[in-house]
């Protein structure tokens, strides 16, 4: 079974692309969603986050997302600390999940595939890209936050052009190129590669 990574900058639309793969019958692991779940349920992870960021990092036994966001988006060192705590748990959980799948290929949707070095455990990486202005407008509408907050989040991530250069395949999600045909074309290609891998 092929293990595929799906990544892109904030607002690129990678979750939308992931949902299309699911409609096509491909299992998808949403790493960012799962990471938040693990941060609320994994006792070792909770203890490590509290040790690094203080008791205020949790409120009513749940991750205090506004507090954590205020810490990591303004301080790259703190962001790196959080990632170093969370990434190993998420990667281990991803590996366990992928090993249970029976489809010809499965997809890991994650913003930080290269930053967490998760690409080493994947066969191919798909990058989803969109113009920065389009991404900014999408996030403002989605999260009801200011332009300045969106720009700060974009700056906190790997440069999108650099990220896309590292990908094996690219999907353009700029509201001009049709999205579904691009995903279907990639789906057929990956199915062929999965069959080839199985017979060799």
C-alpha cells in the first residue's frame, strides 16, 4: 500500500482536496485534527505541554487554544518546542493508522509534513497551492480573524513556494483551475502506481 502525504500552506485548501480523496474511497488521516485530539487525551502529551507552557495551557481539562496560539505565533522558539513535543506522537499515531488500512493507497493530510520530517515515512507528497491573497481571504472568512493575524500565521509556516518545490505532485486550488478533475487524475495515477508496487 502506498503512503501519500498531502500538504500546503494555511488556506491552500488541502482539507478540501482530502475530502475529495475520501469521496473516491481513499482513507485520509487528518493529522492536524488528530494532533489536537491527542493534545486533549494523551496524558503524557498533556504533562509535557504543561511543563513547557505552564498550567494556563489547559482550561477545563482541554487545550487552551487561544493561549497556546498567542505563545507560538509570536515566538518561533516556543513553536518549535510545541512541535517537538507533539510531532513524535502524531507520527507514531499516523504509522499505526496507516498499517491498518487495506486500500491501494492512503493519504496523510498535514500542514507540517516537511517541517516534522514525516516525508521520510511517505512514498509521495502532494502539494496544494493557491495565491497568497486568495489564501488570506479564505482564512479571514473561515476563522473570522484579522488580516494581520492571518499574515502572522502564514509567516510562521514554511514558505509555500519552497514547500511546493519539495512535492512530487501539485494541485492548483486558485478558484480558476477546476479542482475535482485534478484530484481524479492524480487518483488514477496513484492507483496505477499502487498496482505496480503490488505486482513487483
